């Protein structure tokens, strides 16, 4: 019976350790994401453009001005033009144009939101974009059927879509507003092709000023060796746990044995 009690105590100690360790890691990650990305979440006290730490980290080029911009009843929907660029074996420039979708709210619970829906006036054409949460923040990203955040430009131009809807998990529409998007909104490719024709190379940081007339920028690496997870929460939690474990073990087993 005594052996069974000790085994049960050991299992309980391991279980509590895992719970505390996981919880402290989650707290650390939450604080980290808030510190790194939080100042970009439409913070009026920040000098950064809204969502700067999100669309600017997408390879290889982005446009600062969103091509989809909706503010509706506490919900914020943004769609940014992004592009991946390469040069093929024939020395030809290849540009893949995509849209990076963000749904954010400073007041609404986005855990109940399911997808974005694009429709035309007669509802004869439509497509849905699933939404997934970014880390632990109250922010969602649009993804394709494979879970990729690069949504093809042609998807948005495949029909005369003029309505964008935000739909929750019980299929209720919480946002229903007009959408204006067409081919002329996508300008990264034409700018890059023109630059490549002139200079026979892909623009880098030294060249980016020549594209700034259209608010085009290069990928920005926001997290470096100076931006690290603060391990203090984990260390303090583990220290408190082991102190309590040592004291409880002594009181339950050794002190009791002394008086038996």
C-alpha cells in the first residue's frame, strides 16, 4: 500500500510539473508575441503603420497600402499585395502575385469567426477563405486549402466580386460590406518588370527607393538575436514548483516517518 501511495504521488508530481511548465511556456510566448507584434496592431501610440510586423515579413516584396481595407462594427479586414520573385534559367523574371489577408479586432472575440466570403451582386459567383489564428493573438490570417497564407491574385479577379462577408462558425454573417478590387490594384509585378528591364536584376535594399513611388517594400526580418524569449516566467514558476515539491515531500514522507 505504501509503495502504491509513493507511485501515485510521483505520477501526481510529474503531472503537476507538466501542467505548470506548459502554462508558463504559454504565458512567456503570449508576452513575447505581444511585445514583438503588439505595437503593429493599429496602435495609435506607435509610429509604425498598422500590421507592419505581419505583411512586411512576407517574401519577397509587399505593398504598404492595402488593396482590401474594411473597418466594420469593430472588425478590421486588410488584404495586402505581396509577391515572390525569381529569375529562371532563361534569365527571365518570374513574379508570383498573392494577397495576404488579416482579420483583426481590438474588441471582438475572433475565436468564433470561421471564414471570409467573397460574392458578386447576384450571388452567382463566390468563394470562401478559411481563417486561422496567428499564434496567441486576437488576429486571423486567410489561408488556402493547404493552409498556406499566399492567396493567388487570380482568385480575387476570377469574377466581378463586389461584396465581402465575415462569417462565424454557426454560419452567421457578422460583416457584410462592399468590395472594390480589380487588376489595376496589383502593381508590384509591373514595377519589378520595369526595373528588371532597366537594370537586369532584382531590386535590393539600395534600389528600393526607385519603387517607393508605389509604396513597395522588401521583406523585413523583425526578429533577430536581440529579440529573445524572456525565460523569467518559466524559471520562477519552476523554482516555486520545486520548493513546494521538496517541502511537501518532506512533510508527507520524511517528517511522518520521524513520528511513526
